[in-house]
C-alpha cells in the first residue's frame, strides 16, 4: 500500500516523502541511504503517515504537504483541521497582500 509520510529529523526539522514500503524506507533513511536532507540529520523518527490506494495519490499529497510550514504540519499531525485552514488562510492572505503592492 502506498504511503505519504513525515519524518522528524534529529535537528527537529521535518521531511515529507512517499513510498510503497514504509518500514523499508524508514530503515533506508536511518541508514543514511534516504534523501540528502535526512542523511545529514539521522536518526529520523516516523511521526505521521497516510495510506493511499494509488502511489500517484501518495506522491501528490507528498508534494502538497512539502510546501507547508512546520506549524501547519504540526496541525496536520494533531488532526487540527481548523488550525490547518487558519494557517492556509494566513499564508494566502500574506501572498495576496504582497501582490497588491
């Protein structure tokens, strides 16, 4: 089953990825064989994941969540839909006000 996952690195940063085999991918990350970001920040811990029926959906979700702030990822992991929405509105408002100048 495909997954979108979030790892917390040893320095507190998050890494978002997608995979077919979550257990294998976590072992790869912790062995320094994962992404460049995680290989410099091991050990990493799995802090969140979502299951999908298709790898394309997991990959698309990965790309969506990768663009989120640390705070918004925290809200996702806590299941706080209201805060996720507020953080999105806040960010979109900032972008919108910058384009008017």
